[in-house]
C-alpha cells in the first residue's frame, strides 16, 4: 500500500519521546515494536489516521536538551478524525482501550516529551516525497498580541519568512502549522506555531552544513516589530527512519536508516 508523504494532510499528531535503553539490541527491539505493533494499533483504532512517519534526533538544540530522541508524526486527514482521537485519548482512565506492551522495554523505558495536535495553515510548495531529514522550529509570537498585529505577524511568517528560509537553506519545502491541542508538553508550554523544513538528502554532514548556512546568512528580511519579538522554544533536526502506512497486517513498517 502506498503511503502519504509527510506533512501533506490537514492535521499532524506529533509525539516526541525518549527511550532510556542504550544497548543496541534493546534499541532495535524498541524500534521494531514501535513500527510493527504500536503504530499499526494506533492506525487501526483511528481510521482518520492515514500514516505515521518516524524520526530520530539528528542535531539537538544548541541551547539545551529540548528534543526527544524520537518523533512520531501521524498524518490525520480531517477535523472529525482529530475530534474522535481527542475524545478517546482524553477519556477517563479505564475507558480507553489499552495498547499492547512489550515488557520491560515498553512502556517502562519510555518518557514522552510532548503529545500535540497541529493544524496545517501554509506550505511553500507541494510535497516531493519523503525527506531524508527535517528541521523543525517551534515559534511563539510576542505575548499579548492580537488583531492587526497578529495578522501582520502571520502574513510576514507565511509570505516572507518561510519562503526565505526555504530558499536560504535549500530545502525542498516548508510547511507551517498552528497549535490545535497540546496534550502533553513541558513548561513553559507548547509553541503556538510549528515550522517544518524538509531536506532531501538528510545526512549528518548535509544537515550541519545547512544549519551553518542558515545561521551565517544575511539574506533575511527584518520583518515587523511583532516578528522581532517572537521566541523559538526549540530548533531541532531529525532524520527520517521509517514510514508505517495503514495496513491490516501487523508487519506494516517500511524502515530505512535503521
């Protein structure tokens, strides 16, 4: 079965987690269980979840430990699918159907960093397929802005800054999201906006070279005062490691770069 490329549906269910095991055999077992058991269970349970793409941390934010070791990005097709998922996952304890466990690795060695639903608002170009790596940025507008100021911020972000960042970094495209629901995120809270920039190659060397280009470039439009007052809670690079399409078979994962 063909799978939707990442960042092509209307909504994104975004999970960041850490796996505490370090033994290579444990890590491999964790990844197999996640790809072959856990994700297919999620996709089967929620029909509006079209596909999941998984990522491993490539470059941590230089300001601190802000990114989990793994990301799971579920492509969600519709508003109704989001509502059904949120209703199920926020139901009182005991009414939610359990997921399979794989003791002692799952769930004992897992820690969630965040579980968030974002809604897509803009993209610079259509998808060109699975990127080798992604550069993700959480952006928070200045506190208290609204009305015309927020509209000015959004217009600059979508129509000026995101195309510039895509061009300067040589990314295949950029996609912008707005927060729909934060289910779990450390203080001070989940960023209101998310930007995802896709890199075709995805090697460590290419990602680090692109990051240097972005940092050293002078080709940035300053933007309005509302833009200069933004904060970026995290800036992280992840490499693509697997795609799991909807399937009736439990062995539904297509894995690369294991």
